[in-house]
C-alpha cells in the first residue's frame, strides 16, 4: 500500500476573535502560544483510497468540508465517501464560520481553505510505500462532567460517569521501517486551559510536538472521539473543575505521549491489511423547535454571543426546517477494524449506539466533531436535559433540540451504511 502525509500552519495572521467560549465575544486573541495546523493523511491500496484531514480548530460548519470535497474531486478524482474531515476541538483557536456569529473573518477563511488545498497537494507528493499497524490502549485522562445525584442532573465532575478510555492508534511506516505518520484517537475536550486569550492547539497539539521530537520524520495526527461530555481529568482537583496553565497542558500531553511511545517500543501494534472501503451518508434528524415567543423572551435576557445566536435563529425562523442535517460515514479498514465518523459534538452514549450498529465484535475508531452542527445526545441525555441534552443548541444558533428518536435514526443510518460497503 501507499500513503502520504503533510501538515501546514493555520495560525491567524490577522487580529481576530477566538472560538470556544462565549465570554470572549468581541475580544481578540492576545498572542500565539503555539501554532495551529491542518494535517492530511492519504492512503491508497489499489482502488481503495482515503483522505483524512484534521484541523487544530474548535470546528467549522460543513461548508468547509463541501469545498474540500469539490477540490479533491476535481483534482484527484476522490469522492465524498473517501474523505474524513474533522477538528481536534481546541477551545483556544480562532473564531470560525458557522459557530462564531459576527466574529469570523473572511480573510482567515480564505487563508484556511488555501492552506488546506496546499497541504493536500503536498500530501499527494509526499508518498511512501509501506505498511500499517493498529493497536488499542487504555488511558485515564478524561472525566465525565454530567454529574447525577439520585438520577437528577446537577452538573459538575462525575468520576463514576461513563467515559471512553480507549485510545486507537494507527502506525504508518515506510519500507525502511521509519514511522512517517501516526494517527491517534481519544475522547476528551481540549479545555485544560479554560478561558485563555492565547492561541493554542492545546493538549492534542502538544502531544504531536512531543512525538515529532522523539521520532524524526514523523507527522502525528490527532482525531477527536466522542468526547462531548468529557473533560481533561487533570482539571479536576477532587472537588471541582479549575482552569489550568500551559504547564498542566504539557503534563497531560507528556503522559499521553509516554503511553503511546510505550506501545510503539513494546510491540503492541499488530499489522493489518489496510484497504479502506468507505461510504458516507446524510440524514435529516427531527428537532423540537422553540417558539418565537420563547426566543424573544430569551433574547431580552441575553447579551453578546448568545444574543447574536438567538437573533440569527429569529431572522431565519420561518425558512428553517424542523430538522437538522447530520453527516457521517463508515470505513472498513479490514475485516476486524472499522472507522466511523459523525458531525457535531458526539457523546459517548451515541458512539456506543454506533458501535452496536457496526458490530460490537469489531474494533471501532470513532471520530466526532466533523462540523459545528451542535451536541449529538442520545434519548437518555435528552430526557435528563442539561447543556449536552439540549440547552446548548441556541448557542449553536439552532432552532430547537433533538428528539429521542435520534437513537434509532442513527443506529439505522450506520447499520445501513455499513451494509453498502
């Protein structure tokens, strides 16, 4: 098989706002602590081709994916099925289109797409013949933030709550045995820092830096999992969450990098016949709309980021359908290992539904955050309510909240998509 890998810097070159925390609305970043990147990995095994793109950004709306799909179709003959595009979800990145109303900059958006195209082009030029190995390791770096007391949601650190501790690793080595690319996938919000005004790729970017320093010629790529209600465990002091420093980010990243390096040097990776067969889908999932009267009342009590979001909803209320489009896909890597991706901030309960649809006897690399549509909850979390259960949707400028039917809709979509591969 053949593969190519590349990265390109996407740190802002103009003064602009940040994404991830509404409290920073109308406030620009103050400095660039560490750079943001777009990273690309292309694989080819006969007719089985796959391009994976990941950004050090919170996320973006689906228009960026659409633009990339058009580019790779025209230039390289790749289909929409053969693209996986996602975001690390760092909360210390730039404001972006589709989530930062009134703050994104067209100049940055133009640069972002241009750098993406350049990165893809260099990825296609930087090709190796080699092999792929896979392993799964466990890492206790995340903690559930949806605390329940007597079945009631109160919010806050919840050590007993459900989390996904599995880290998936794909190692791409050339025929000389040099590791050229390393994909690692884990579920945890990059919010170690809290409400910083410094641009940073957060713990995922720092892990990449550490691994690059240890393995000359390596380009690591981090793909966020179902980490929608999972925070870095290092931010929990035994009683509450607190904002950390860059030293804490480095400490967490050092732990993750050491665990990955241990897997690399102790022979935990097993070779796989990497022949990715991919199929993407788009489905419309019903929502329960807020009434105009309710939105008007909320607007009177809102300021800044939230006020802008509600105004955007009201401005297009009558023309907005009572559903949201969700995009996803399934990639069969071999008979035993699958990859699945889904737009939005996916909770681990939804990832488990998807795993059942694909087959719990299969190993699953799950990738979330493929756009900024909103939180993707299951029926239980919808019933419990709270931020992930629906309270956040107005912040995403959505007309309403998902309905409990989402469980079956997603299960059916992934099961049917798998059957078409």
